[in-house]
């Protein structure tokens, strides 16, 4: 079996399109969450992307391409550039050995919103003819494959908040087994439209927004936490075997050495500590590591009243008496919850934590909840010399749990 290494990173997110600069912003505790849609009945906040599609698309190319696919194409292109390319030659045989694995939870919300507005809201009855290919959840993966000329497997995983973490796990399996030589894996989500925001508000999962306090509204594991803020963006990694990376002299950020995917099989929206613990244990087993080997967890950490204590319980079940040695933070406090793209973005952050030997803080929490007792990373205390391994968790509606375990190289 091949060892799987991360050789390229690409991000187009609320903190910009430079992965290293994004990580610096997180270390400082800079929040990208801002008020959105003042016309809504209730105040709302989200982390949006300042994105110019003209950098990657001509006006003609943009026809029928939803924002979710635009972000995916851009982030994937940045990852490929960072890795120094995908194939050594342009031969079809080489491109058949490349795979694209993408997580997308809800597809092109902007296209659906535009179709509703043009077809019903204004009474015209006319809908843009490319609405279907624009909003289908596999559109981002397809557009990435077209842009990169990939002729191998091109797959989409739509598993709510675990979508892109599962995409990375499946890509790693394909590289490890030799099914593909290199994989471009990640996720994209672009759901910041009024109807989606109102739907999440109706579930009472979004943090209330007080005037002037949107940036600090999300407080994972805090005693005063009240929910998350939506985010949008895309993140991709290039995965290849350690042998291939060494042979071509690639920069190796980290090794994706373990993954676990489980289902609670209990409830569609209520998480279960047992299911989460099984995913974490499975990732450790695949990597051949013990809990004590892992020094940092980029937690799912949605800052909901019910979710955070359950995640703490899952971590405690796996780490046991060593739980206080595990440093933990949820970066959703700063970049929002990217839903289907969350796992990919947080995987990039976890990889950079290992590569740079620094861990991002758990921002905005003055008083941790006693039911969420964890070794939370504080702003200004982010150095992590000697960090050997780190895990990123993604726990989804539907009961699917995913854990990705990375090691330093």
C-alpha cells in the first residue's frame, strides 16, 4: 500500500485565496463573519467570499456556472498550481490515472434562487435554461475535471457536513491502493442566499446576531454559545503517493495517514458520541497511531448547545485520561460553517498546523462550558513545536461521521 501525502493546497474562502495568509489570519483570531441580508425579518451573519470570477472564467464560460462551481474551479486550480501540476505529460494515459473527488452538500443554491425569482416571484414563468446543470451537486466536480483535463474517476459525495471530508478519505484510499496516481480532492459550497439563511434560522442552529457583534457571534465550546454562522468557499488538496512525491521533488505538507467514516444510525439531526468516537478510533487504527500520538484536533465544533458537549464526550471516550494533552479548537468561529466544504477547508487548516507547527485558536470563548471541558487553544498561545499528528473531525446531519488523521513529514 502507498503512503499518501498532501503536495498541494488551494483555498478560496472567507479569508481570501492564499492558504498561508488565511492561516495567519486564523492564528490572529481574525473573524470573517459579517452581517448579511439586512432585509431579512431576523438579523443574520455569514462569512462570504470576495471573489472575482473573471480571474478564472471568460464571460462566455460563465454561462450556466453557479458560484459553487466557480469557487471549486478556482480553489482546485490553486491547489494544482501549488503542487506543480498533476501529470508529467499530456498523454491521455496519464490523465486517466488522475481522479477528482469532491464534496458538495447542497449544490448551486444561487441558481435555484435565481430560477425561483425569475420564474415565480416576478410572474414571468421563465427559468434560465441552464438551471439544472448549474445547481446539480456534481457540477463542481465536473467543472474541475473539465478545467484540469482529468480522464479518471470524477466523483461527488453529498453527505451534508461530512461531504468533503469523505471526499478526501475516498481519494486517499484510491491513491493508497494504486487505483489512481494522483487525486485532486476537496469541497465547495455557496449557500449564502436569503432562503437558505432563513431555513437555517428556522432550525434554530444559527447564532443570534447582536448589532456590532457579528464577528464574535460564534463561540464554540463556550458557556454562552448559541449556534454557528454559515460560510461559503472551496478548498482542495492534491494527494499522491510518497514515492511519486519524492521522485518528482514535490513539496510535502503532511501525510494523510488515517480516516474513519461511521454512521450513528440513531437520529437525522441529533449527534451521537458513540458514532463520533468510532470514526475517531477507526482513523487512529488505519494510521497505526495511538491517541497519545495526536496533539491537536480541529474539532467539528458548531457552537450549538447540543452538539459541543457530545463532541467533547466522543473525544473523551477515545483519549481517556490523556484528553487534557489534546489541544482543541474549532475554526468555525472565524470562517463560519462551510457545510459540505467544511471538511476540506478544515483539513487544509490541519495540514498547515502540522506543516508550520502552529495551531489556530478557539476564538471568542471567555468562559468555556464545564460540560465541554477541553484543552482549548487560546489566542496568542498557538505555537505547537513537536506536533506530530493532528485530526480533523466532520459530523453531519444524517448521522454520518468522518475523521481525517494527518502526520507531519
